[in-house]
């Protein structure tokens, strides 16, 4: 299979921008489909061999039109929270879109598909997020005539990430910081390590049909990661780890006030769905990152560099940016 042109959905998000740069440097032509071309033209449109196309990615006819001529497709679209609480938002972003991507690929005879999933993605998972990610993952691997590889990362970190930057913003505005699910465990993976793995699998037949758990080498509790963020910021805050019942109540409270976050166009900091996702540790005994990266980057090597430079104003703008869905 010869791959020259790659179509990307979710290519304007945190992972997509870094991946697009890497793909272009490797000589691929990249077509990124986005709902808001103007907002991203400064950081993407100047890349050689990259087309930034404004379209409705949820329209199967538009998908088919704009993916025509591609040899492979990468679907990075994902949301961490939805406007409501019934799972319909997750189903729309993860499952329904994936079905349309598969249909477009099949109609255009595009045989290679890379899909960003999530560690612990499972149609029978504890949260709407993990369930719909699992359903979408199963769909791409069951699709006739398509050679799929799915990537199941733990939390992803790097400049402009939606994890450390979100906590940095919240810590700066909260003298007392109630922390839900403090004992949830993560194995953070560096953005460039993840994108390196994705590029290396693009034309490697050994990874056709594979579901790849991608984790860093170090495991932390959520409380340890939040305290690390606080140290990087160089400020003092009282972090209050919450037991399960209070974690539930905090999630319900944020869900109740969700309409306020919708008005100011940022994602809820926490939700009942997040609570359910955190009941399963984001770590894996089947980590495959060492197959692609000899020395995975640790959070201590890079996170302090981008966290301790942030102003309150830039934190807020970054938080609004990274809270939006990646499409």
C-alpha cells in the first residue's frame, strides 16, 4: 500500500497539530477537515503540503467529497465531556462520526485508517466516554476492507495539553482546591512520543488490526499530578483530597451548573461521567510505546517548562481553547 495523501479529522486539536507537523516533515500531503478554518490558519495553513478545509465533518457527503484522493485517514475527534448528561454528545462525536468515516473510506476505497481511542475504552465501560470510545474502536476494527490501527493512550501531556494546563488554570483561581478521585492512577505519555508511534505505524503492515495501549514509563496518582502542577506554578494552594461520596457530589454539582460553562464556552471542569471514567486506572500492563520510542519523555523533563511560564490571562485563553472538542 502506497500512502501519499492523508486525511485528518480532529487535526486542529492538540494531538492533531503536532501530528500534522510530523507527517508533513515525513513527506506526506495532509488534508485537515475542520469546522473553523480561520481560527487555525495561523498555526497550520503555512505548513507546506497541508490543506486546511472548512467543512461539516458530520456530513457523510462532505466527508466523501473532501477525503477523495486520500490514501489513508486519521480520526482524532474526541470530547471529554458533553453538554448534557445522557451520553448523546459522546455518541455523536465518537460513534456516529466513526460510522460516517468508515462509510466514506469504503466508498472511496481508502484502506488505511488510524483511530485515536482511549485507554480502557470498552463498550461495557463505566462511563459514556469509555463506552463510546470502545464502540468506535470496535467499529473500525470490524470494518470490511479497512486496515485499522487504534491507539489507546493514557493522559497525554505537552505544551497546550488539556490536562496540566487545565489544572494550572483551576489552581490559580482556587485558593482551596477540592480534588475528586485523588487516588486515580495515570501513566502520562508525551505528545511527541505518541505522534511518533502513529507515524511509524502508518505504512507498517505489522500493525494492521492492532489495538495499541500507549503509556509513559511512570505511574502517578491524580493527587501526585496535581501537586506536581502546583510545584511547577510556584504558588501555594490548599489541596483537599475528597473521599468517594464527596467526589460524587462535586461531579453532580458541576453537572447541575453545566449550562453556565456552556454560556462561557468552556468544558465543565468535572462531571459525573469523568467520575465514572476515573474508577478505572489509566495504566496498562500491555504498553507498546517501547516498540516505537527508546526513551519515553517524562513529565518532569518538559511540563515545568511550559507550566511555570503561564500568566493568568494566557491560562484562561488556553483553557478555553483546549476545552473545546477537537474537530
